[in-house]
C-alpha cells in the first residue's frame, strides 16, 4: 500500500496557514481515504458521481466532500444532499440545477466558478468575459440556495513554471477584481482553488486557499 499517512502528514506540515488541503481521492479505494482521515484530513475531492456516492456510504459522516470534476446537470440530485462544495461549476444551467436540488434538500450549496485560463482547449470553465457577464446578470441574488464561494481553475499541463505562475496570477488578480466589484460585503466569496500535485507551490505563491492534491498523497491512479 502507498504510504498515504506519511505523504499527507508531510504535506500538511508544509502548508502555510490559510491554505487548505483537498485530498483528491478519485480512483483510489476507500481504505486510502480512511488512512488520510486517521491523520486528521477531512476534505476530500472526487470527480465521479457514482464513485463518490459509493464512498460516502462507507466513510465517516464528518468528511467534507468537494466535487471537482465535470458535473452533468442530471446527476446533481445524487450529490445535493451531502456535498460541501461543488468546485467545477462551468455553466449557468448547472447553477440553476444546483439551486433547484439544494432547495429540495433544504440546503444552500457552496460553489466555485471554474475559470478557463489554461492554454488547452480541452479544459472547461468560463472565460473571464463570460464570468464577468454572469456576475453582471446578478447571478448572486437569483439563486438563493446557491452560495458563490470563490473561483477554481486548473493550470496548463506543462513544466513551464513561468507559464503556470502567470496563469495563477491572472486568476488571483481576477479574484481581487471580482471581490471588490461584486462581493466586497460578502465574506463567503473567499476561496481560490488552484494548485495540484505538480504545481501547488506556485499556486500558493499566487494566493491559493485550496490546493487539490491527488497523486502526491495517494500515488498513481489505476484506471
Ligand atoms: C485529478 C484532479 C486533481 C489532482 O491531480 P494530481 O495531479 O493527482 O494532484 C486536481 N484537480 C482536478 C480538477 C482533478 O481532476
């Protein structure tokens, strides 16, 4: 078994205050999550609805589950009763559905707006213009069972540190713009989710508050 406990303990020790770890456990068995839980980890990220539901059944109830993958609107209902934060919100259709399902459960669900800043076409998310247009349309007040808690993005899949740094900086600067323009009186707009196993030190330099780490904690994923 991969040394999950050692890896996560090392990682937690090196995180500056104000940065929270999302342990990305997709494709890893529930036993690995339980190991991380035992050393104090409580936030886990998953990207597939079926897999997440199976894990929720067998794991402790005080885990905060973050959904980080592409979410189809017809699947929102399966995670709405328990999910803590949906990080990968990339359309208003999805916001509408999250609001509807959250209302049915008597909950308010936190979301992050996913930005598309990386070079790759394959990545999803709002362009900065689309995101600004959405906020200009008063999205904040039109969905009472949704709380917009911040922004999420994935850096390009590259070793070019200058490139990654400039992408994270763009996200961070944009967060500040949105904060002052739309959320200056709203403390819940606070999260900046960027940084993965390969690039999280750079993301932290660019004011990330949530880093999403899989491989470094749990080892390679077996598909
Ligand atoms: C899988 C995944 C991660 C974790 O990636 P690692 O390189 O294994 O740390 C982070 N964010 C998202 C959105 C992912 O899908």
